[in-house]
C-alpha cells in the first residue's frame, strides 16, 4: 500500500487528541504526519458538527480545533478537499459515492463515524477511530471498513517512534486521558506508556525506523499494521 | 430556507438546535446560509420538520414561497391553546419517529401492519352512519383484527404492544404545564410514514391514558391522514365534532364493549342500581378504564339510566383502587414495584433522553430494541447513544455491561 495522503478522524479520537494537546505539544503527532509524511489529517462535515455540539468537551476543545483548522493541521474533507486526493474531474463523483456510503453506514454507526469510515473506504485510506463496536457492526452487515483503523494510541506510539514526542509526553497524555475517564486501550490502563508498549501493537510505523511495540498478529483488516515513509 | 420553515413551525432556531443536540452556533450558521448543512443532518431535519431534504438545503433565493413548503402539521401546532413545550415535544417525537424507522430498517423488524388494517377499517366503515356508530363499528373491527376481541377483561395491559407490533409509534411522556392531553400525527418521510399516538403523562392516570391513546388511534385511522394532526385538550368536550364523537365512541368500544362490561360486573356480583365505591373500584381495576368512562359505557350499554351516570362518576374510589391495582400507582411507583427480573423494572431510569434540551421518556420496547441491537453488535455504541438521545458517557453508565468491549484494544 502506498502512503495514504489523507487521514480522516472520527469525533471521539479527535477529542482525545485535543484533550491532550498540551501534552503532545499542540498536536505534534498530526503536524508530523502532515509535514514530514505528507499525510493530511482531515474530518468530514459531520464530525465538525459533532465536535462543536459535544456537550462535555465542545467548548473546551473549540479554541484548539479552530487553531488546527486555521493552520491547516486539519482540513474539512469536502468536494474541494477531495479534489486534492483524486483527479479533479472525478472529485464530485467520488464525494457523492462517499456520501451515499455514509448514508448507509449511518443506519448502523453514529453520524460522525459513518461518514468518516465512508470517506476512508472511498479514498482507500486508513481512518482514526477508537470505537471498535462501529467496525464490528459494519462488518456484521457486510460493509467494508477502512484498513487499518488507527487508534489515538497508535498516533502516540508513532510519535514516540519518530521522535516527535518522548516517553514523558506520551505518558502525560495517557494520564490526562485516564484522569478524564476516557477510554484507553487495556495495555495502558494500568501501565506507564513505556510499559504498555510491551503489549501494544501499533498500526502505523515509520518503515525506516526501529520498530516499537509488539509484532502484529493475524486479525481483521482494520488491525493491519502499515508502514509509512518520510517524504 | 431552513429559517423560513422554522418560522412556520413556531420553534425558533436556537430551540430547535438545542432540542436536536446541535450546537446553536453551527445551527445559526445553517439558518443564516453561511454554511452548508451536512447531508446526514439535512435528512434528519427534513424528517423532523416534514419537508423534502432538498428543500432544507435550498437557499432562500431559490425559493420564494416558504409558506407553500411548510408541512400542514405545523399549522396545527401554532394554535393559541398550545405552549412552546407542546411544539418542542412534537419535534422530539418526530425525531424519535425518524430513529424508530432507522432501527427497524437495520434490525429487519419493519412493522407496517397498521397500513392495511387502517385501510380495511376505513373501507368497512359507513361514512353515512352516525359518528358514534362509525366509531363502534371501527372499534369492533380493530379488536377482531388485533386479537383483542378474545379478551374477556380489560385490554389496557396488551393494546400498546399490539399497536407497536402494527408499527404505530405509541408515546407516553410528561409535558408539564401543557393542556394537550393527547395528539396524533404521522411521522417519517413519505412513503414510509407511520402513525404516532401520544398521551401526556403529566397529572394523568394509566386508566385515563388508555382511553386517550385509543381515542388517538381513531384519529390516526380516520382523521390524521387528511388533516396532518389532531389535538385533544384537557377538559374539552369536543363532542359536537364528528371526528371527536367517532373517536370517543371508538375508544369506549375498543376498551369496554358491552359484553365485557356485563361479564365483569356479573362476575363481581355487581348490581348497577346500587353500586358501592369498592365495586366501582374493582370495575375500574378489571376494565383498565377510568371511572367516568366506565360510567359512560354503563349508560351506553343500557345498564344504568343516563341520570345515574353522574352518581357513578362521583363515587370515591381512589383509596380502594390504589390498594387493589398497582396501575393506580404513579409510573415510578409501578415500575419500582415490579420484580427485578421484569423488563420494565430493568428499564427504570434508563429511558429518559439527556441530549435534547427538553426530555422525553422513550417507549420501553424502543429502548430494548436499541440495546439488543447494540448487544448483538448490529449497531455501534455511538449509534446506540444517538438513537437513545443520550451521550456516550450516559450510555456507558446506564448500560455498562453492554458497552465495556467497545474500545479498540
């Protein structure tokens, strides 16, 4: 698989990233993906609405969200943006396909995750989402899901591997999420970040650097591990 | 265009945003046409407001006659007798109707039995007959077609389930301060619309609501398809109106046919001309119908002369009724009194919405469908929260045992 050029994020994953923006030096993992690997973090319009409407964290993450949109760390995946990732003559049709798929997915999973996964499947790129129940439900109905689907901790592990963040940053982010009763992978629930990595298999790695975490085991497509290379 | 449609509904943009759990700022940008409405939200708004999705996304420059596009239902809900809470509740119920159709589609449990049944009842009713006779005849057909005619006692415990199996949306939720006792309208996008009957729980009894709900069913059969919505207010007579007379007669006959009333009275050894308060309490408990309806049915059946109806209605049965029927308890008392394994008890405190600025109590079968779909991995955790109109954290705390495995390990 060639390096993806865009990476759609689901609402829950994005909220976790914004909640840990201080610990991750203002979303350094996302900026690293964009600036060094040419992978543009993006959201669909539904996620933008969900984020702004989020009762618990909407107001809290709003400044960081505006900043990320303003400086291009994040982009809205509309027809215009789509034309950067497919031939511009096809952009309208690809966007319509993505919307149509999103409509079908939205019967099964939440609006944000439906249109996020639909966009990722249509563009054949990974997505970022923590909710495995959405993937299982889509799979139950025979729908295609993105491959792989990254978790927020995959981005932390990636940032650690690439040197964008150090172990203290990653552990501070872990503690921040735990302190807010956010769901985090079991490997990190009772272990410091560096210890958790001993039983965690990251789904995105820099192919040119030493591997972190454990070896991948056979599993569904959304658990696939991909390697990316600097531009 | 959205703004023009909202004006016609009588629900302002900020309120609509808060009811649907959408940021008022974002919603304001939609109504000001500063930002496109994402497709999924356009579909939801279209269903809730009752217009075509294309109309929702139309700019005000493209459409000159917003009034022509305003669904009739909202004209009905702009009357002086209605308060903001009524309109807001209707909007939420329409959202629930949208979700109900979606969960049925995804679980393959689409119920459309109401359509042929209602059509058969309309066809089998002589429109030239007296309204009360139309109602009685329709009620007999309704009882026969739904298996309720087999019941030798009250049908209050079973008719809600029968209606839901037919695909009718049955909602009982409190609207404090409202004068609306019941209403009926259709929800969902054409041609997949379904009838919804609503009874206001506020300061109402279960026995009264049985009458109200079946009264609304009659409106759903005969009136709502053509007039968009019907409304019934507390302490209104409304008997001069053909549709009201027919609905009243339908409810009474559906709940309390002459033979059932006769059998129940006979089995209790009740003498109609010297009925005691205790005997009346037992009749109410057995028939599942409020006291004044029992008195009216007794007169209609010829068991007592009309001049005795007032005496029957004034018998003091409240104390006795509470001691012999758990249905005389409040909803919370009743559900709390059930055994822990009873499904209704398991749903205690888990049916109230938290996302909309005004709460409604969701029907137990609907909540159960959503939770079963989540448990069976047919829908995701986020979708279950959306359908129950609560946030993810609330879903976790209400149904912890089902959502523990939703995090990707």
